[in-house]
C-alpha cells in the first residue's frame, strides 16, 4: 500500500495514521499528528516555523535526512494547508 503525503507537514505516512474530521471520519489529506477532530493540531504553525522544524528533525534527531527535509521544504508551498493561506 502506497503511503500518503500529509498536506500540512509534507511527511509521508501510512493509511492507518490519517487525520480525522469532526465526525471522526478519516481525512486522508492530513496525518494524525497535524489534523485531529476537523482542525489542525498546531493552530499557530507557520510555513517558516515548519521549515525550521523539518531541518531540526534532520540535524538533531535523525528522524529524516537533510536531503529529505530539503525536498519536503521545496513542496510545502504547494500543499493544501499552505495554499489556503494565500487565498
């Protein structure tokens, strides 16, 4: 099964980690870490702060490689959460 890409953080995630809508139905656009009960878990997150967080994940925690972080950062402005901010 192909992993999904979160339309907020840009990370790939398995289908069992999908976010949830207000009615508790699955929302495959977002991962559970970013979207629960029909709203974003971090309401104050900015695109810039997310970029910093991704780079820290790569440099400090080894959760992703620096190359992966940079690749995700390049696509962030095209993801649904961040496109909505430019309307």
